C-alpha cells in the first residue's frame, strides 16, 4: 500500500505511521489525533509480532487500529474471565448454602478456570505466536459443554435463592449483563480470533517480515474454529438422532446411526397421500414416515444406492423419488417453495453420486471432474442452476436392465433392514461426455 502524505514517528517502537491521502483524518491533524493512542498501539506491536523485526516498516492508521482491537479486546476478555472465575465460581464454592450440587457447578462452569489461566498468561506474553499454540484445544471442551451450561443455569433460575444470589452478584460487580452472557464469551472469542488475524494480514504484503507468521496463525486458528463448529454440529446431530429414534415406531432395522449422518429432514405433501410425510435423509438411506402426534410411524425407506430422482415435473415445486429395485414404489413430493426443492434436490443428487462409485466405468471415473452427465427429465437450465459442488458430478441416465439380469435384493426389505446395508454393484451408466 502507498501511504506517504503524512507520517507520525514512533521512535520507541522504531515504526512510522502512514496516513492515507484522501482520508477524512489526513494531513498534520491526523498524526496529532493519533498521538494519544499511537504509542499504545506501537508499543503493543513488537509484542504481537515478537519474532519479527518490524523496525523501519511503515504502517497505516487502520493497521494500528487493528493492533489496538486485538490487544485491548484480549485484555478486556481476560478481565471477564477473571470475573467469572473469582466473582461467580469462587463465590459459589465459598457459599456452601446455595444448594448447588458439585456436578451442577461442574456443568455450569466446565473448564473455565483452565481457559482463564491460559489466556491470562497468554495476554502477558501476547504475540501472534500464541495463536500457533495447541493449548487452544481446551476451548473445544468448553464449547461442547456450553449447551449443558445454559441448561443448568435455566434450572438455577427456578430456585429463588439462586436467582437472588446471581442478581446480587451482578449488582455488586456493576455488570450490565447477566452471568449467561459472560459464559458465552469464550465461545464467541475463540471463533473470532481467525477473523481478527485475517484483518491484520490485510496490512502486510507477501514479502513483508511477519507475513508468514501471521498467515500461519490464521491457519491454526481457522482450523480450531472449524473443528469446534464441526464437533458442535456432530453433537447436535447425535442428539437429534436420539430424539428421532425415541419417537420412531414400527422400525425394525438397526440404529439409525448406522446409516451415516442426518443430512436433511422435513415434512412434505406426497401425491395420493392425505397427510404429510416426514422425510429423513441420511448419508445412506432416505427414511419416510407418517406423523402421528409426536411420533414418527415408519412407512418405507430407500437406500441411497437404489435411489432414483426425477427433478422436473409439471408442478415446479414437485420432484419424484423412487427405488430402482421396486419400480412401483414412487413418491411425488411437493416442496413448500423453490428454495426447499433446490436444497433437497441438491443433496439427493450428491448422495446418489456418492453411493454409486462402482457404477461409473473406469474411464469415466478418471475424467469424472470434467463430465457433465444427463439426468432423467432434467434440462440444461436446471443443471446450470446447481451449485458448483455438483457441476460435473451429476447422476447419469441408466441403460435399460438386461432381461436376464437377476434383480438383487441385498438392499431390499419390506419392513426395515435388519443390518447395515451393503449395496450391490449396479449397472453401468450411460453418460453424455
């Protein structure tokens, strides 16, 4: 970046501030206005980039704002952690008459003490290298437990003694927000680090000292955020799966977890059926049930290795799913809107492709990323509307089954599977390449 009109020297840090020409704060007044906080930001920079020689480099005013945001918000965050540990958890431990059981206290605060100890030490030695520390893994346990923490706190709010205690604590500490908000802060903070670092990296050129250090930190913290989000998603999936299994009636097959993750669920009007059907799409199976009060009554299922889809029908909101091993088992489904149809068609197509790896000829499999296969009753327009993820990986038109080919029943059951299915090899698909 080229900022040269006005410069403010920070001799203590060996840095110079560059103020952008055309900025509303440019000119000599910009350096003067920045002087009140520039030294704070500049003195924080060598700590933040303690492994890099940044003396002599020029940085923009906005760069120092980013430095200040990272350093000062971290300090404020550590103060909040201290308040949780000392002013809430410590006080609860000291006041034994509150009636909270040890397991409730543990679920409410989890490993907040470990997080406080780690971040308070990190803030004293605060540098980008801190973000390359594997100790941030302690946040995973806290984030996974957070729903339990909220549940325990809600239970506490039913107890007048505890309600009074938490209110008195909040008033004494002069906190404008309740404990629940403070308990959320570690979850918010860990998912924000990579965003702050990305903002910091915008002020470095690839050849600048420190660029690689910042980029490595971004990779580490992005991976941490992704892992936490993924674990949280899997946890929610497992809980939802247990709920479905507890409400599922007349299902004689194995645990639903044997069919992979729950990808989608929804209720649809189905042609020739009076009441709506509840659809559950797993990685390896489409489960169709009837809704009866709070229960799901098993109706049928289609293994994804046998799944067929017709996307375009007379009604633009409808699509048809069927089992290729049971031609008469067809379900014309009506979505509530185009977005819902697009979402279901997208994932149905993806799972059809993923569950038919052996059905593609060797040559086709090698060229798969570049193939555009035709799909039954679909148009070029509908294919273009698909996300890029599916482009070139669409299911292909099946050739007619040979009359002498026996129909496999390895994945076919009437009342539900008795074991996790092993799909048979299916016929070769004919593609327009």
